[in-house]
C-alpha cells in the first residue's frame, strides 16, 4: 500500500460534509445504539447543525464532540488536510506552514498543530520496548539553551531516547542527566530481560538493576562507536541527528515548554516508518 496522495485525499474528503460523515462512521456508525432510547438506530444527518439524529427518539449525536475538533470553528476539511500534511512530512509541520497552506490565522494554526501533535502522541502511546533477547539502545541529546546558568528555562533541555533495535522509539524530555532522572525512564519503558546499550555516561554505571537488565556500554570517550560484539547506540544517535536537523530546519527553535510535543510528533512518525500509509487512516479514526 502506498501513502495517500493529495489527489486521493480530496477524492475521499471533497468537502466538510464528507469529513463529518467519516467522523460519524468511524466513531459511531449506522446501527449505533442510541444513548437515550437505547435502541439500535438509523441516524440521519441534520441540515441545520453538524449532528446526526436518532430515527426513534430524535436524540442528537455531534461527531466532533470528544475529538480534537470539538469547539473549533475551523472547517473540518481543513483539519483533515492539516493532519494529512503531518503524515506526509518528513521534517515536521510548523504553525507557519499550516497558516500558509490553510489560510487560517497564526493563532489558529498554532492551536491546530498543538492538538494534532498531542493526538499523535496519545495514539502512539508508550508501550514498553524490548524484552528477553532484545536490544534497547538508550542515549540522551541536548536541545537549545546554554550549559550553565541559574535560570532553568535558559538551560539546555535533555531529550532521552530509548530505541528497540529495529523497532520502536520512546522519547522523553527529562530535567537533567542525573541518575534519578534517567533510570526511572528505563524501568518504566524498557521491559525486564532486555539488553540495554548505552555509552559510558556515569548515570548508567552500576545503577541499572542488574537482575532485570543486561547492561553493555560503548566507550565514546575513546572513539569507540560499536564494539566487536555489536554494542552500540548508533541507531538512536542517527535518529537524534534527524530530529535535531528537522526541528532546526522546520521550526528554527522550540521552547522547552513545548519540546515534548514536537519530539512526540517525530516519535509517532518513526514508529510507523514501515507502514506510513496507515498514518492518515489511524489519525482520522481513533478519537478517545
Ligand atoms: Zn434514540
């Protein structure tokens, strides 16, 4: 299966009504049991509002309520198209770009981008990585700011990445590189029995629970990038390179407050790199 093209997108969603109908079908559907009269019903689209009505009792269902589109005056087709852009981009979508492509205000574009990123993060979830016989690479990277200074807002942000070799990634923005910041992330997100590869950063040394994980290190300080028995953090590092280049290229800079949102957008896309054609359908059908 190939990713949806722009042409296919507009064939499937030619107008706001088609988008609303899609939303009704994926969230409720014909035959949906009416919450009021409790009968399986045929639902009729109302002309006067963006809602459907029960054939028996006339109860209304608003398909946008409880989705990221609730309380938005932006036409649904623009929302769907914005989501389409997020699935086809390799380097992320800025609010500025949405503003330009959709013809909405910057404020609206910014709000849409935040909600879409949060939607991607919620669907992606953080199912633990690894397991017996699996390798999970763990590393951190810095983003923005300065190394020293009293004001934490001016300091570099630390993005921690855990990546199952050949599998999914989980990213977390953590307060610092201290042991107590890094280790709980591993125990929460990496299954016991995994082989954990890190560099020689002292926070990991002798601190990973030895009964749960096999810990192996690669010594970057000595110019080592992979040991002979395959210990490396090359995959997570190459992901970080892509992430940093993309954020710099697309957004110029991102505040610490919103950094986690941006990195989750990249996490979502990376975890679907083997089946990119599923992203649009997934993002337009899972609202909870
Ligand atoms: Zn009813």
